[in-house]
C-alpha cells in the first residue's frame, strides 16, 4: 500500500474513534451518518479549512508542515506514538524517508550479546519486526515456547502458534499489540523487505492478523508491564524496559524484572535454577 493510502486510512480510522462528546462538542440530537467526528469538526479543532483537511485525509500530506500535522494530531487526540507515525507518513509522502537501513537481523554485536548474557534478569535482543535474535539463559527459559521455532519471532508465535493463547494472560491484547508494533515499523521503514514479507506471511496464514491489521493501530514498546503464564511456573507479572542500542537501529535490548520479594520474583528464581540445570545437561 502506498504512503498516500496509509495516511488516508490512518486519519480516517483515528477520526472514527473519537465522539463529539469526548471533546465537548454539541451533537444537537441529530443522527450522525459517520462514526466519530465529521471532517469539518476536525478541521475546526485543528484550525484549518475543511478543504485543506479533506486533502490531508485523502493522503495528500507530503507538503503539510509539522505545525499543521501537530494541530491535526491534537484535534484527533493522537498519542505520541500515533503522532510520530503521522509525521513518518508525511515524510514518506514527500519523498524524504524512503530507504531501508540497518544490518541483517542475525548480526548482533558481540559486545551486546555479552551484555545480555551478564544480566541477572531475563534479557533479549529483538528487531523492530519482533525477531528474537539473542537472549540470556533466563530469557530462553521464560520464552522457551517461542524459542522452539527455527527463527523465533513474537508475531509469528502470537498468531500462528496455538500455545500463545495460554501463554499470555490477555492474549488478544498481546496479539493486537504485536500487529500495532509491526504497523508502526512499516510506517518508519516502508521499504524493509523482511518486514513486508512477515506482514504478507501473517496476512496469508492468520485471519486474526488480518482483522487486527485492519484496525490500523500503531504502538511502540518502551516501558510497561506484561503478564505471562509460563508452562512450568505459572503466572508471571513482569516489568519491562526497552533500551535503544546506540549506533544500531535494528536491535533493541529488552529486559524483564519483578519486584523483590514477590511471588513472581520467586518464580523467576525457579526459572533461573531450571536454566542452570539445563545448561549442565
């Protein structure tokens, strides 16, 4: 899909998610023919003409200034990640961001691998398309089912492996979040052939992926919490941090940790023991 089509569909989808009541706008009791806001309402909130906003929503955003796009983002109540996605689409439309960069996913710096191995918490290195390309022993124990694949990838696991339904406390949320991360990356790097192939594969094999992809949500993991149900130790409530690797846009370091003295902390200790035993075998 072209950047023009992406921009059009993204803006339409965001406009459809906001009700006048959320913004304190009057509805006057009339029946509305479209979900969410009307174009003229967004235009008024953004301080642009209806004709100009209509052109933006048709995908003609290449020449729009950042200040105008910021005003539209504010009118549509976009979060920071959605705003960044809109700016990326505008750069693509103007031809200023077209080339895919970065090394092959398998080429992880040796120093980064050593860092991961030295950590006392589960730690992985993943690519923007959710490939798991390095991990310490504790993380391999935590994500043992994912690592059974020849090329471990969270998105493939979430959509194509039936065990994913039981691995996440909220599997639908985890699944949709994965699709939103892939769409965010597609907006940032539209010429990434490996990413395009993965999206095509999932679209072909998973009706649920097609459904989630059509939501046009975008997301980027930075920090937060995740809840897993490990097949051997049960539920784990973990905090995660995503750390950028300077000079390498293709790899991100992700760590998982538990509050000291909690049940999850005790279960991580059990996983650590299991990992140590398996290294001896």
